[in-house]
C-alpha cells in the first residue's frame, strides 16, 4: 500500500525551503488477513486487533487466537512479535521467504515452516516451461495462539478457516488442531499435485517411446527440475511432522498427535511418489539419449549405403572420362548401353544387399 501524501506534497518553513513530509507507514491491519478468537470451539463475533484478541482469551482463561498474515515486513510484524513474545530468530525467518521446511522450539513457542505447492496448468508437458509453483507457510504455535505467515499468492487459508469454523469439535482441541489442519491441507495439495504430475509423466513416457516422437532431452530435464522443486518441499517436512506425531512438545495434546500420524502416512506416500518420479525421469532421459544415438546410427548407415551405391557410376564414369584411345568397347556402338547396364546392375545389387541387412 503506497504512502499517503499530504495535500501539498511539501510543507513550507519560512524562507528555508520546503521540507518533505514523512510517508505514512502502512498499518498492520493491511497485512492481517484475519484475526479471530475461538472459545469452546466457536468463533466469537466481531473484529479484533491482535492486542484485544489475546486480552480477551487470557481474561477468559480459555480459547485461543488465530492470526493470519500475508507477506508482512519487519515493521508490521514487530507489534505482534512483542505482544505474543515471539523469538526474534523465528520472526526473522518468518519475514524471509525461501526457508527450508523445519520445526523449531523457542521457549513455549513452536515455529513450523512448510512449503506449499501449486500445479501450473499447461497444454502439454512437452511444451510447458513451469509445472510446479511453490510458496511458504510459517506457523507460530503457542499455548493460546496460532499465527500463520504466508508467502505466495496461491497458499491462502481462507477456505480452510471456513471449514474449521464449521467444525467446533476440532477447534475445541486448541491451537494445535489448527496446526494439524494446516499440515493436512498442505499435504493433501501435495497428493493432488503429484497425481497430476504423474499423468504428465505418463504422457511424456508414451511420447518418448512413440515412433518419430519429438520429445527432447531438454524437456525431460525441465520436468526433472520441477520434480526436484517438489522434492525440496516434501522431503524435509517428514521429520517435523514425525516429531509432532511423537510428542515433541506438550503444546500438541495426545488427541491431536494421532491426527499427525495420519498426515505423516500421507506424506510418506507423497515422498515415495516423488522418488519414483525422479527415477522414472532419469530412465526417460537415458532412453531419449539412446533413441537419439540409435537414430543417428540409422541415418549414418543410410548415408553410407547411398554413398556406396553412388560410388559405382562415379568410378566407371571416371574411368571413361580419361583421354585414352584404347578403352574396352570404346568404339563399339553397343558400348554405352553396356556400361549403363553394368552400372545399374551393380547399383541394384548393392541396394538389395543393403536393404536385406536393414541399412536402407
């Protein structure tokens, strides 16, 4: 959001010249997607600031606060960090994108980083320049709050929040239930993306082994790079999810840990698929290179065969092109037809030999 200028843009100060007005900072609310208070699994009505929300929860001694942020800067998140006692190292990681999926504990707060993925629609996997788009979600989990920081435009949680609002029994389990719902939501997207990538790879595999296919090794490398991007999002998340399922912290009650085990199982399925994709694409690269080499060998055999056939008339014509008086059948009226017949006969014989051997 741009700064709001003054009416005149500059404020005069006598004869000392104009002094520029300081830009108005962007308020925190511009980066807060939603701030809600949940008590006994129900969302309390009204709009809340982060300070009012946490005061209400701690006054009641029950419930929790869920705050969603979208790409805030250090100035906007500082107030929330001070109010909720977030560790400065975790806040620094939340501000910077391109973090590796991880789970860290700072005093009474957990900090979880997950990568989100989105399948990019395209006409054909053999012509696409991008197949997987990634984003990031950072989650702060406390005794009575959960704060999500989102990077990327495709990783919104509005639909998930509405689903949870309609399921108060899950929200009664506390803020850890929100963290589970986020992890389950992200991993479900992994399953969807891997399923669609599997279809793309099947199409690419069929075209690689089709006669006269136009799939290049470069396009397969592009697909392999996209799968590697997906692998970087999926593989490191296994350890954090496993820790949450095994009682890594008291912030995750036993009832929620069992749900994390289900997420871990789904994540294992995704990891196995991604590993299989990587191996299959490596095989397709080898097959494409071998197919290109075979095609080149076939072309060289054809070129060599035709060159051998062309050599026969070239050699005979070269002999008769020499200026000698005494050459076989030089002054015989049937000499020319005889030479042409010999040339065609030898060429036809060579053609049949090469054809029988599969060179032509």
